[in-house]
C-alpha cells in the first residue's frame, strides 16, 4: 500500500565534524505520486534518497511514512524498494528469479513466483525471457528487469536513483514512458532522482530542486519550468533574462520604457521580473513591450536563429526565424503574459 512521505527538517552530515550535505530540508510527497528530485552532482539528491531508504540516518529531523516516523525502522522492513543507475541483477540467476527475488526472500511459493515473473515480464514487453540469464539482455532490458524486481515486492515507497542515466537517448525515452505507466498503474509513491532537467519535467508531477543540499524550490513541474519562484531556480531551469525596475500603475518602468508584466501588484516599489529565453523574439513592427536594439552575433540552432541584441536593458538573447545581420537595428518583444515577477534570492 503506497503512503505519503514527509521529510521534516532533515539535516545530514556523514561524520560528526564533516560538512553539512543536507540543510534543514522539509518536503511532502503525496501518496501515489511521482516527485522528481532535481539537481546537479553534489547537490545532495542521492543522499536524500539514502536517508529515505534507511541507508543513512539523518543527523537531525524526521522522516515519516503515513504519519509515522521510520527513522528508527531498519531499511529492510521499511517497505522501500530502491533502483539504482546500474541494474545490479544477479548474474547466476535466471531473469525470472531476479524478478521474484524479493518474493522468494518472503517465502512465497515457487508456483506463485513463476506466475508473478511472467506477469511482470509481460507488463514491460519481455514475454518469454524468464529463463534467460541477465547477460543475454540489452542494457535497457536489464533495467526493465530491475524496475519490475522492485515493483514485484509491492513497496510502500519506490526510490529511483538516476535509473535511466546510463542508457542511450532512444532507449531512455522509451523507458521514461514505460516507467510513468508503471507508476500510474501500481499507484506506488515514487521519488526519482535526476540531474536532467527535461527528464525531471517529463517524469514528475512535482519537482523538488536541490542546490548544495538546500531545497531551492518545490513546485508543480510545469510551474517550476515556466515560472520558477526565485532567481536560483530560474537560472537552473535555463532562464538568463532578468529585468529590474519600479512598478508604476501596474507596469514595470525600465530604461527601455514601461513593460506590462503579468502579476505585478506592488506600486511604487522596485521589482525583478524574468522571462524564458524561448519567449523573447525578434519582430517586424513596434507595439506593446517591444524595445529597440542592435543585433550582435547570432547562432543557428536548427529550428531558429539565436540572436544577441544590445538594448537599453543590456544584452538580450532573442529568437528569430531568419538570420540577422550583425549591427542591424531590430525590435525585440518581451510578451507581458510571459514576463513574471520573481524573488531575487531563495
């Protein structure tokens, strides 16, 4: 039975005098949901997963499953299944026995285990492979076996530590789809660690962003991508255009003139706003939120030209469907419904 997970004020050091690798972190994961934990290497993602799994004990704080603390509960009895980047299948066992290893450890009868192995293998497109050895499978097939080995135990919580990172892009994309389907069908509460922004956005209903052991943001994935709550989160998700000004009559007054901004309310006060790079574009005609500038270097990106434009707001990156001559006068639009207020710091 899947359960909600609460991480409450957790901090962690690996040694008593060592550096703090998790800082006073609190996070709620709803039952049956999939939350991605996003961040660069060294941000504390895998450490946090290890604390939930029971591989490590937190230096401070608490971790609760369904409202009950599990910090003192041994890892083996927490009802947690952990899948790592490498499948770590038992080479001396058949694929079917690998799938039902956890069931065998619980004393489930052989006939039942055989039926369960066949059912799970069919669910991931590996029908008829129960008798093979892991070495006879491709990397993607081995990781499918690792996933269903974890799910076959009917865990309360499924933990995924970059399980698709070592696969090539085509296989990875197919397994992302399969993994989402498995989590939806089983309803298991899932925490998935990844350093890949696109994977986090496509996999998790919510995304928790960690930087240097700090929880920078915890948002619905689409919100984190399009309207992150603070500058640190914005820079991580690829936003580089930030504009400061003073709010007057609902507009942001800037050196390039007034800009309409969605959601500005604090009249007479300074504000910081941001916009995703794909929403900054070159246009042919003047209008609301259009500013003039001079084209700098441009780069062909396949579907568009990425043009640097010098403006009274500084250098902006804008997208164009056609090449632009360096030095040419041009117009850049910053759509008001795409600009949004943002906190300067976490």
